[in-house]
């Protein structure tokens, strides 16, 4: 589809849903980076990290207990959030992009900000992009960064190219670098978590100031937006490595430097919540995947960043992709409510479409389900038929009801061993009953071949037909 025709399609899509123009809320979507399900007190009473702002947000809105990122690592999850589509359908089949990687999102693809822009929203992005910039094999930061965020529906974007431990270290605004990376950092590899790679850096770029800088930009945008409804996508840089809490947060937690950095992230959330107040505003706070909390961290601290879910960031087990998800909308979402609906971060596109009365075309948001009834406490049955999970190494998993099938042995990610060769006569995959075994400890693959066959067929259907949502 030609880009011009695609834009005409957006402008012509009719209203057909919940909100008329005057009722549509401002939307602030806050995405933490590597924040675990068990880091927040509202999810884990035994958390060793003080998170008063997230806990207050939960008390004022809805807390989802079975929400998942579409991938256990960041680039594919961000693709899923902004497109409503599983990233394994794109050219990226495993792993993540890097600081010099080209643009990943297809230019003719409907995105979340483009959808909202077509409905009269001012769309702004702030923070970690990590979806590639430019169309060259290696991004040239001396040239306009096109295609990039402003080609995917954002009226404005201020942020960093990739993770804060990836070169080059710089800010860009819209399609231009704020300051060229003419200096160099030697990087850091110790202590644990205080890690970033060596490489080019802008002379005025301070790694330890990125998180508050992004937060300050978000607060500035919110306080300056007075007219049309707006959508703010705020992709925080923490608590991803490097763990660099400011002095006033040190020793605030019982989970070392990581816990102190999570406390700082929670404080940044508090600054944004203070700016938005309690007007006609939908605020979402979530994470792109599970926490980077390893076996050695568990040995040092009683804190469990991923609670009791098995595994960590990058893994196919639930610790890799089960995430916190909080939403507040005064007067619409019941305060202190809890939803056990199975959900995925790809679902926000269809939810936003329902919220604003946008009819999704068939060739968009292929893996996005409308969770608005779950937000509002009106869902009386499961909304999703199933959900597909994906690990850093490209291992697939599919979950339907209580059953979770993983197509391989091992974690598929960071927890060793990542892969295990099947033994003669042994299982070639993993099957867990999450209702009786939420820790994924007892592999039932050989005991329930009928479930394995059913879920395998469902996954293959999703893969072959190119979509999973009802059409």
C-alpha cells in the first residue's frame, strides 16, 4: 500500500465505539525497562523495594495479574506495543536491535500513535526507542534519522536510540541528533549491574542523568498540553542496566543497587502522576519484560524481582514475560480493582481503537485484543483465545487457559541452560498446568499428548494465517 493511500485510510476510518470526541481521555502510557512483577509492593508483599507511587496507582485503578509482554526482551515488545502485532512476524526473528540498527517498523503499517493521531490526538514519544533509525545498514547519526518515530505516527519524539548500555550514547529529537557523539566512553563492566558498553558518546551526555531527564521532558510536555487530547508514550530507561541510582536513593531498598534503582524509577513515576493529576486521563504503567534478576542476585538478597515465577528476562518461562500492568482512569476504572484476564501488551492498540471509536482494518493490529471491558470490570468471559510467548533465542510458547506449551527444552534465554537436547525417549518440549503448577516445575509434555497436539496446531494456525485476533 502506498504511504499516501495509507494516510487516506486513517483519515477516513469512521467512529464506531465508546467515545465521542469530547469524551476521549488523554492517554499517558509509561513503559518501564526490565521492571519485574515482584518488584512492586502491590504485586509482592515481600518486595524489598519501596514503591509507593506504583502501589498508589494500583489502589486508584486496576491491577492486572496475568498480563504478559509479547517477548521476553525489549525490541520485539516495543514493536508489539506500537503495532499490535507479534514481532516474530517481522524481519526480527530473535534477539534485539542495537544502537546502529536500521528502522524495524514497516512504513505502511498502522501504529498506535498513527491511530490516535487520526482521531485528533497530539502524539508525543519520550524515551528509549530501540526500534531502529534510518534505512541504511548502519545508522548514520550525522544525517536525518528517517525513517524513525516521526514516520510512525509521532508528532514529536525525544529520546535515546536503544538501551542505555548500548552505543552510541546521545539524545535525538524528532529526526535529528541533539549533540553528535564525538567523545568516547570506555564503558563499565562492574560491579554487577553497573554495565554499559564502550563506544561513542555525546560530550554533554551523562548516563546517570538520562532517567530524570526523560521524566522531566514528560512532565514538561504534560504541563504544556492544554488543548486537543494527547497521547504520551514514555519509555523509561530504567531499571535496565546500568543501575545508577542517585545518591538520595542509595540504601533505600533491601535489594542492593538494583532495588535502589527501582525505587528511583518509582519516584520518576510519582513525578509524572503528580503532573497529570486526576482529570480525564487514562494512565498505564507497565514493563517491557521480566527483571534481569539472576541466580546470584537471589543468593545475595531475599528480594525476588520476578516474584515466584520461574526464570528471568529473556526466558520463555513466566519470569521472562509476566509483567506488572496498572491502569487508572478516574470515574471509569474502579479504584482498587483487580483483573485476572489473560492479556498481552499488543492489546493496547485494539483497546485504544475501542476507546476512540476507530475501526481497525484487517491488515493491522493482527495480534491485538480489546481489553477495555477488563479495564472497566465488564468482562464476563476470557477475551483472548490464547497468547503466544517468545524468548530471546526465538523459542516459542503458547498459553491457553491453564495450559502452557513451550516448544523446546531449557530457558530459551538468559537462565542456563538456554537449550537442552532431548534425551532418547524423553520429551522434546515443555507443558505446564499453570493452575496447579504456577512455578512451571512439573513437565507434563509426555503425560498429555492431546494437549500438546491441540496447542501445537493452534500455534501453527496463528503462524500460517498471519493473525490471531478475530477478523
